[in-house]
């Protein structure tokens, strides 16, 4: 469990695997090794994985009594990757981490090989209202002692006893006022991007994810059925299948661009995940009656029907997985 000094913090992080670097950014109140536990076996086969704890979370000490701002997380990420010497890397973020990743990508698109964001919205509501209700420490202690104990387990050792009771309201307060990403910011993201969400996410509705995917050039959309906010936790098989297809297709596209130009460096460095480097996708579930048949695809294209290109993203994509059987908890 190494630490690295960056942006005035001692950032605690995990590192594992081998290959091109990828940075995984966890959501609010969590830590990376837990949010992405179901994806780590896949990532470790193809990437050198970095999982930093955000300030005030896990091992990265920060007293939230001194406030908490999302834009600090972006400069924290800049300092983290610079201190590690990561000039070009893959980036994955969930929820709070996804917002950090989008801001970073809009500022530094040339540094990213690929971008994956899950559980993300660029609008203030309904996220701010939901967080105000959920991030009340007094209510949590009174009504959900198991959750209170889990928060203490995640954060007390690194932050001090009871630190989560300051962290949660500080996060909720910042969400109500934090700067929002606009169309110009999203259009600046030239990195191959996959936007993922659950179809019943109370924080980031499907239409928000659809809007983000449409505004990022070459953006792709994956929607998990019968799923809430934590798509990578609640639907790990479907999410991992979408990841594998996304990385295979971006690698193939990078190779085609390099061959067409005759300059291997003309395209962003390809992702290393190949069919032999990632777990096999689960067997396809038969289509439900009335569900449109997915169009024939290039073998190198995304294998998941909702890892769609921006040009093909429309409202029909949002419901295309409706005939699949639920997988795991509904979220």
C-alpha cells in the first residue's frame, strides 16, 4: 500500500498487474479496491493498475472540516499521475471518480488513451437532492448502523475516528454548488470514451448518460438493465463484457488508423486487451420476443449491443438490453 506525495497530499494507492497504465477512480465514500473489485481480475491481466484513494477517503488523509471540493480532485489526479510519471494512460471513473475523470479528460485529452465513466451526470439534479437525503450522518447512525460501521471501517484508520461524519455532509454541500461541465467541455474530449449507467440510477438518469455520450466525439453508451447506481458492482458480468468489447474495438481502430497513415504514432496508443487477454464474455441470453436483432458487427467491434458508437446512440439503445435476465442485485 504505497503513498506518493502530490498536490500537498500523501495519496494512498494500490498498484497491481502489468502492462500499459490505467488509473481507476472510485466513487464518494468508497475506495478503489472495493468499487472495482469485480473488474480487477480483468484489468490485472492487461494493465498496470493504479487505484488511488481520493482525499478524505481511505488512506489519503484530509480533514473534511476544511471543506471538500470536486475541482480539488481534478488537481489531485493531475498531481498523482505527474508524480508517477504517467504521461499517457487509460482512465476509468465511477460517480465522483467519473466526474473527476471527465474534467481531467476535457483539460488533457491528449494524455488519455481511453476513458470509461460510469454513474455520471453533468447536471446538478437529481444528484444534489438525493445526496442531501442520503449523506446525513445523524440519520445514518439512527437508521442504518451497518452502513455506519462500514463507513468507519473504510475511513477511520486513515482519517481518524468519526471522520466520515464530516466527510459526507461536506461532499453533499459541494455537489450543490460545484461547477458543471457544459457542451464545450464534453466536445473537447477527443479520447475514445465509454459512458456506462444503470437504467434505474437515482443519481444519474439514463437520459443524462445518453446526453454525455452524444456530446463526446466518438462517445459510446452502455446501459445495464434492472440496475441502480453501482453498475460495475450490481452487474459485473455485463459491465466487464462491455469493457472487454470497448477495449478490443479501440485497439482495432488504432491499428487501422496507424496502417492507413503509415505512422504508428498517428493514433492514440491502443488498449492491450484482446480476446486472449480478457476473460471470455458470458453466453448471450436469448432475445426476448419483440426485441430487435442486433445488427451484424465487425469482429473487432464492441461485443455488447449497448457499447454503441455515438452515431448509433438513440433512445432505442437505452432499452435494448431489456430482454436479458437480471444479473445479481438489482442495485
